[in-house]
């Protein structure tokens, strides 16, 4: 009887440990997504388009539009973003980012909204934006 009780206790402990490890991994992946999106939008905000292109990676292998040089002189005055995932352990999330900007030859402020999907590459353990730079 004591052996059986010990066996059950060890099984419960093992299951609890596995569930706890999965929760920690899910939280770390979610935090990594938040960090990646923040860094991407911040790079756009400060006109670091070369840095922003490092976050772009299409799932299908198609090259991303990375004409960062053509964006020189664009001044982003404000940005905001939101991230939406179906569940905490999701490997895909939708981002909606809004950028207020000025063209080099204009004093008027314009607004562009970027909708894009971020996806998790489990091999590299990193999030990537499946899209292109905003078309200012």
C-alpha cells in the first residue's frame, strides 16, 4: 500500500512540474513577443528602418520589402500598437500599429496603420513579423 501511495505521489509531482515548466515557457514566449514588437515599433519611431528590417521574415521564405534607404527623411511623430493572440501559448499574434509621420517635403502630419502577423519560429525561438515595412 505504501509503495502505491509513493508511486501516486511521484506521478502527481511529475505532472505538476511539467505543467509548471510549460507555464514558464509560455510566459517567456509571450514576453519575447512583447519585447520584439516594442523594439520594432520603436525602431520605426526613431527612423531606424535598417534595424526594423531585422524583425521581418516571411513564413513562406519570400523576401521582405526592405527598401529602408527610400524611407530616409520620414519623421515619425507618434506611434501606438496593440497585439492580439488567441491564447497565451499561441505561435501567432496579430499586431495593429499606427504611425503618425511627416514626409521630408511636407509639414502636414499623416497617419498610416500597419496590420501584420507575428509568428514564432520554434527552431530559433524568436518572433518575426510576416510582412513588410509600412508604406509611408
